[in-house]
C-alpha cells in the first residue's frame, strides 16, 4: 500500500459526505433555521427599541384597565367602567353573531340558488343565474354600503316605527325584539331540554341502524308521536318550573321605544350583504357538486319510480355533499374573515372595538396579535368541525 492511500481515502470520504443528499438537506435546513432565527431576533430587538424610544410599555397588562368608551351593540353586559378585555369580548361576540347568522342563512339560500340553477324551468334557472353573476362580480364592500344606505333611508324614526306582530318594531335605530329574561328555575328547564335532545339523538341513531339492517326505518306516525311527546314534556317542565323564561316586550312611547333588545341597522345591513354575497358563491359550489354526481344515479332513481324531489333529497344531494363539503369549508372561513368589513359602516365588531382599544392605549402589536390569534382560532375550529363532518359522511369501504 502506498503512503498516500489514507489521504485518498479521507478525500473520497469527504467528497461522498458533501454529495450525500441527506447531509445537504440537513445542512440547508439548519442554515434556514439560523437565518429565520436571526430575522426574528432582529425584528423583536427593533420593535423593543422603538417602543422604548416612544415610551410605550409592552405586554397585555392594559387589558385590565378601564375602557372608558361606549359600544353601540353589546349582547353581553357592558358599561364604560368595564375593562378593555371585556370590550374585546363584546366585539368578539358581535363578530361571532354576524358570522353565525350569515353562515346559516347563506347556506340555506345558497342551496336553494344552486338547485334553482339546474331547474328545468327556464325562468327560475335564469333568475338564479343572473343573481349569481351579478352578486359574485360586485365587491362585497360595495354591497355592504348599498344595503346600509338603502336600509337606513327606508326606516322611519322611533316614534313612527313599523309595528310587526305587536311586539317587534323596525325604525332608524334598528330592529327591536322582545328580550328573553331568565328567571329562577331555568336550570331545570335546561336540563330537561338536554335530556330530550339526548333522547332524540339516540332514537335517530337507532332508527338509522334499523334501516341499515332491515331496510325499514321508523314509521312516520311513530316519529310524529314522539315529537309531540317531547314538545309536551318540555311544556310541562316549563309550567312546573314556574315559567322561568319570560319575554320583555318592547313598548312604543311618544318619542322613543322602551324595553326589549335592539339590533342595530348596521348589523342588519351587514348580515344581509354578507348573506347574499356568500349565498351566490355557495350556490355555485352546490351546482358543481350536483353536476359531479353521475347521471346514472338520477336515471336509477327514475326507474324506481321516485319523483324529482325525492331523487334530489335521497340520492343526488347525499352524494353531492362529498364534493360540496370541502369547498363549503373554505366558504365558511371566508365568511368569518369577511366579517371584519363591518367596521366600514360602524358595526362594533372585533376589528372596530380592537381599533378603538389600539387608539386609546397605543398597544398596536398586542392588539394585532390578539386579532391574529382570534381569527386563527375561529378558522381552525371551523375547519376541524367541517373536517369531522366530512369524515362522517365519507364513503367507507367494507
């Protein structure tokens, strides 16, 4: 063996080590982590320096300070003497309310629009088509401003408020509804309602399993009888508990309305605009899902003598849901994120209340971090629920 043989072996080993894909991958990842860590450290140091120069203290201690400002719509108790944390919760509840209303209504209306797009009736299908084309191609902010101005212009003053069913009033101040007032004994009614709900879930599950085994579900008269029994049980518990849930009906005075709870016109305009805009997109999702189901399924239903409505309800829609749900999840996330546009018309949502907190305290980084964490949490929770539902309706090979 020549004296320079060990040197050649070491050089060959180093060359193989450098050309090893695994080694290069680990080295590149380590370099990326170092660069990201340096960038994060530089950003944090820069922010800390700027805050110190402006004499702004960092941290979330400001949340325990007194807010000192009013909020026009609060679904939970609120006064100006409460803290910034409470104000943030009021904005969060308002955001959740308008998001939930828009998701519910846009889903119902969107399914109707999607089915109408495929209707054999020419007028219905064209009306649905032009509705989708018009609404989807107009900016959401423009629609919010349109509904806001249209609703405010059409509303009368409180002394001339429109009376609906004797206890609902519509005026420039918004929609005034009877307010539920919880009395002692409401816990008993709540427990009874949960028990009835649990029994209904068990009965539905039993009926589904029976249908899978025998092909026969629960007879219609039996299901109607059980429903009537459940309602009668809740009414009996309600009366025996001393009517623990009462309504504070609004009263129309000479110049103003008293009592009840008032939903702002900003809420109504925002909810309507968000619902109609989202329903147009959901309608296209539903149409695509229905068209994704093979025509042979519809023909098989016709050969069994089923009507068009029964085919749609029992065959087409259940299969289309597996196509609809993933896209519907993205639409629900967009609704939650679009709820931040309520600040454009003065609706006291999360962004509006948070902006007021930011202006009063100067804690820009903390408030922005709270916004990010809140919307991220809502989006993740929505995605987890929709993914769970998608997994439940997915086809399972046996």
